[in-house]
C-alpha cells in the first residue's frame, strides 16, 4: 500500500487539474479525483499497473464522459450565450475534445500518451486535436465576432 501511495502521490495535482477541466466546481473535481484514486488503488492491488498517470487520466475521462452528475450545475445555471470564459467554452465541447485539449495543452502529454489515456489510436489524436482546438477557438471567438457587428463603426466624414 505504501508503494501505491508513493507512486500515485506525485500525480494527484495533475489529476486534479485535469478533473477541474471536466467539472463545474472544484468540489466536483475533488470528488472525481477521489473516485479515481479508489479505482486506481483497487486496480493496483489486483493487477499492479505500472503507469498510474496514464491510467488515472483515462479513468477521469471515462467518468466525466459517463457521469452526468458532474454537469448538474450547468443544467441548473444556464450559461450565457456570449460568455467568453474558458471554463464555459470547455463545457460546450464534447468530453473527448475537452480531454484531448487538456491533456495536450495543460498536461503536455504526447499524442501516444493521450491515445493510451483516452483509449483511442494516436493517429486519431493527431487528426482530431487540431479540429478540437478549432472548435474551441470558434466558441471563444463567437462573442467577439458577433459583438463587432453590433458595435458602432467609424465613418469617414468629409
């Protein structure tokens, strides 16, 4: 048990960062991480996984993808249509897009590691990650593009 703690402890802050990208508040992210740690401990005792980091990211992704309770707050509080916050932009993406962006940009994993964590081929990550980033960019820039048309324009007066 001490060996599990020694091996998983350095990854807990990264798990928490990744989970907070999937959850609406830090309490839900912490609950998600605690659930994943319990699952990792059970798997460690039965199978003895060596790469706890990749397995932990995969578990968080699968739980976030399947668990609607994480986003209960989104249903209760409607997100403003033109909210430019990154958290609200991330919630508008699919769980797979969100996971790929977070693992690549925040956690700095390789395409192969992301593929292993999300249980998809690395070539899928290579092809889909730029598209996911483009979808995120469109969501973030939408208020800026629509706001520019509504604003008063400068005219040239002779």
